[in-house]
């Protein structure tokens, strides 16, 4: 039987994989594993539950809260809030664990259930496996006064916004005009509030969630409207969140997209300047642009690379005690303020750098790194299991690397979620990157054909 938990909780079609019955069973198991087994003796466990605004979140959150309370866990219902807000509230309130109901940047028909451990941290694989095993056991069913209570977390959003504003210190965003794209998602309330309270003039798009329009033509995966609005409004920059607001991409005043690598470069230099970049180290994944690594080397910043996935970035950061890391997708972790990716925190810190320096985002980005042309080709219909072992494929990779030299990079890897092989090539010119990617893709298609 395949593992229920994926790379980021349990995710799938609502009323397909993610049913009310599954949500109830999962939460009853989590009540035992994350609550009763790990709570202080004699104290009833407490959980924070939040969700994004997709319509299925209403019945799924009801099932999750019912499962937790029926198993003897008190529930603080935080309502619609970003994933990083849920993580913060778990830590800030001293709760034993949290549950976030969201499918992040996926379309409205999908949903997911993600558990957060004590302190707001993502769970290790072994703990998720423990929950999955517990699902086959008889649920705990206390009676009378021992059942859990469900209460509204009345000041959840206010506490999170205050936390975000504290991260800015004395810096004000006064004088900046910022366009926010909230993806009709979980940030629709608190992101405009935070930026306004920080002093910015705010123009908001994609902030009218109806339960069905989350990520639909807006947000970090659909930047066209943000680019247009920034230029039409004469704004200094634009910030785009995804559905659960754990990511942030940006747009400069010309409408040019600023991706996660570029945001990391700008923030890394800012932290280093303030003496807050621990060990002068930035943690990235293998998919980060080579230009980021070269730019950081020039600035005296060490770059640590991990496998693709924010959980691997987090693991490396926690192991090394580093303060900044993230992915090209805009999933950034600022460890001094958050335990997970936080799109609002990232956006505020980026805008703060623009305000503090009096320098445009375009200039800050250009100074921090030169983004090398990057081409990604997905090759389907092949045996992805042999991608790392087939000698003809590996020989083709070595030959391409020799042609590109130190000014280029190749990453060939099987997809972790789809039946295909990803061929990524970076080079000094877009033509070189495209040509080498096409050559390698053809070798993969020929040698690994099913």
C-alpha cells in the first residue's frame, strides 16, 4: 500500500482522496501521536487548526476538529489564515501541534491536511509514519469531561500581523507603493493589513475569495495581472502570494519578475550587512540558478545546496543553525522569525530593504546576482528509474558539461511526483542553454524509452 503522506502532508482531490472520513481518521490518529503521547502528563493536549478559503476546507476542517475533540484534544479554531500563521500560532500559544488544511498553489478542487509539531515545525517522516500506523488502531474515545472542546481563536490574525510587523524593527514602508496579489487565498485579509500597518500605500488584487477562485488566474503561479497592475499604478513593486501564502514572488517597478533566487540574494546581502546571516551562509536547492551561487560567492557568502523540496532546506538550516534558505519558487525561510516558508514575512522584508536603502528593487536585484538563462525540459514516457544509472545518458551529460564549462550547469533528475525526467540546463546564453537541453532531452527520450 503506498504511503499516505506525501512531500507536504496528505494532498489530493477533495471528496476523492481527501474525504471527511479520512480527515476524521487522520485527526484521531494525530490526537494520539502528536497529542497524548507527547503532551505533558496530566494536561489535555491543545491543537491549532487553520485553513485556506477553498470551499472544501469547510467540511474538512469540521471533520478534523471533530476527530481531535472526540479523541480528547482541545481545539483552537483559527479560521482562514496562511500556513505560516498557523505555524506561528502553534509556537506562540504553546499548543502541542497544529493542523493546516490547504492545497497550497493547487486549484480549488484539491485540498490537503498538513500537521505541524510542537513549536510550529514540520513533521519528520518517522512521525508521519507513526500517525499512519495509528490510523489502523482503535480510536481513543473519552467521555464526559474528558472530550475536547472547540473554541474560536479570536485574536489569531491580529497576533500574526503584530508578529510580522515586529520583524521590521524600526523600518517603515512609508513612501512605498506596493501592489499585493493574494491569489484569492489565505492571505487576502492579513497581507493587506500588514503592509498597510507597516506604512505602505497598498493596491490589492486577487483578494476576493469565494471558495472556488483560489489560485485562479492570480497569485504566484499567474503573475500577468500583477505585472500589469504594477505598471498601471506606477508602483514601486508588487508581491504575489500563493493560495496558502507560504510563498512569495515579486515584480519590480518595470513589471519584471523577481523570483525566489533573486529575493534570497537581496535578503542575504541585507542580513550579511546587518550581521544577521549566520555563518555567512545561504541554503538553497539544486534547482537554484547558478547565477545565485556566483553572486553569493562574490559577496563572501557560502551556499549550501540540498535536494529539491523545502523540507530539505529546513533540515539543513536546522542542522547548521543557518538563518536564511529557500527555493526558486519563492518558498523562503527566515529562521529568526519563522519555522516554515512565509510569503508575507518575505514580502515585507523585501519591501523593507527597498525602503531602507532608497534603492529600487530592480537595482537591488541586479546588484545581488545575474540570473543565468535556464531551460527546463520535461521528458515523459521514459523509465525515470534509470535516469541516474544509464551510461549513455550520463555520458551525454558529461559531454554537455564539458562544452559549457564553469559558466554552465546541468541537472538531470527523475521527477518525484510525475512519470517523467526533468532536464535543466543553465548557460551564459539562452541559445546555449536551449540547444544543450534539447540534445540531452533527445538522448533521454531515446535511451530511456519504455
